[in-house]
């Protein structure tokens, strides 16, 4: 028998892109500060926008010129994962819960596994043979049918994801940065092959009310009794005074680039004898991209980005700082990364310390070419 916890339900309906993507951050800050209860938000974007993962570099992942031409807002979320086009063809669920809740597993991968049971329940109740696929996906008939991200905001654990009614594959491919237009066509076809929706699986789209009812039912199955509520004045104040200004700032949108402005200006070039800027991408279970300045076989500056998850997300600059001054020796770099994991107690679901090492050494090999 599952002992139920009582949480608040915020069923907010259609929201403008900024609120759809960032209102849960205000709720998380309120939960962290003791001003709000554990909460599940149900909402959807009333207008299309593009969402960027916490650790990603904007202009390497997104076709910014296209988005501006189409007047598509670009919003960086406070959790990891990859860039994606979002519109009213999705139903969002946003889980905000104190780390003190007995329902929250300590390990990030177990957090995904437990709370995505509700997502799986929705699809199965509709006749779609969905299953949880580590780290953060729900798949049906071999295709991804729900995308999810998780992180921590203070002491509040956050999981955000979607039930996909329908997908605009062409729009999804258009907003992403690609080497050339021929590749964009391949990207759209690849998405059609590997990403699905309720409309594709069922031949129709259920009502949003039906989806929300099944989500609530799914959360009840894992021990959450949801009671309808409203946003408090404190949460609205946090959104207006803290969250909204941050998300509208260029510093937040270009966060990795602001950390390393010199690396952002120069890409894979010889600066002087024995000094180079190098860059490489390494695909583990998630993508890791490394841009470094190497001077006399030591790391002088390093920017790490990608679509991975790191909890706490804000720990990544500390890894970069720890690596500065290291020689480009695999053993020394691995030892530095392991010390970072031990000291900060970070979690990187699906990514191991050695994966960061492989990404760095791949960039080192660019230097030697």
C-alpha cells in the first residue's frame, strides 16, 4: 500500500512562452524558501517557442537568425537536456518537490524512473505501449514519445516533461543549427523516424482534459494526492522580480559564452607558437562539447557545454575552474574530474567522469593534428 502525500495541483492551462517555460522556477524558489508546498503544474505553451538546455551554447545549437525572423522566442531553461521546438501540441507537467519528501529518490536516474511512471501510465491508458527508457525518455514502438529534464533549484527537486499530442517535424528541424541545408532535410526525416506522438500512434489526439485526468491518476498511483490550488502572491512576486528579469537578460541566454568570452570569440585557431584554441564534441549517452585554450601543453581556459544533466546544474563552472592549469595528460585530467565529483557530490545521469575526460582528450587531439 502506497502512503499518499498531499501536494498542490496548479492547472494553469495555456500560458505565454516565458511563463510556460519558467513559472515553475518561481514555484521551486518558493518551495526552497518554505513559502509553497510540493506542487505539480499542468500547462501548455499558447504560442510556439524554442527552448535551450541549461549547459548548451546558444548559437551552436539553434539557428538564431531563423528564430528571430520567425519571431520565435528563445528561452534557456534551468535544467539540462537539448534544444527543442515547443508549441501547443504538447501538454507540460512540471514537478516541484522538496528534497525532504520521502517520495524523492536521492539518485537522479531513480527520480526520473519513479516520476515518469505517471507519464507511462497516460500513454498505456490510451492504448500506446509506452515504456520508460533511461535516462529521461518514454518511448513507444521504438520511438521517443516524451522528453524530460530534471534538476535542482535550491533544495527543490524539479522534473519537467511533456505528453506529445502532435509534432511539427519541419519546425523542429528548422530551429536547430545544422552544417548545411541538405543536413536539415536529413534531420527532419530522422526525427520522423525516431520521435512520435499520440496522433501518430493512435490516429487521433485525445482531449487535453483527458490527458490531465490521466496524469493526475498516474501521480496518485505513485503516492501523490493532488489538491487544486492557486499561485500565491509570494510566487508571483518571485516570478516578476527574480525569474522574469533573469530570463529576459542576455547574460542568461548566452550564459556559457559569458563565462568564457575569449573562447567564444576564437574557434580552433593557432593563437601563437604553442598556444591554440581547440574544440571537439564527444557523444556519450549525452553530448559533451569542449572548447579549450591550450598553452604549452596545459589547459589555460576551458568551456564545457552540451545536453547533459548535472545536479546541481550550477556546479559546472567549478569543474572548469578545477581543470584550468592541468596538463593535457589523461591521468591528471581524470584525477581532477574525479576529485570534482567527490568534493561537490554532483550527479550526472548517464555521464561518468571518464566521459568528460574523453571529450577533453578528443579536443587535445585536434591540437595535435
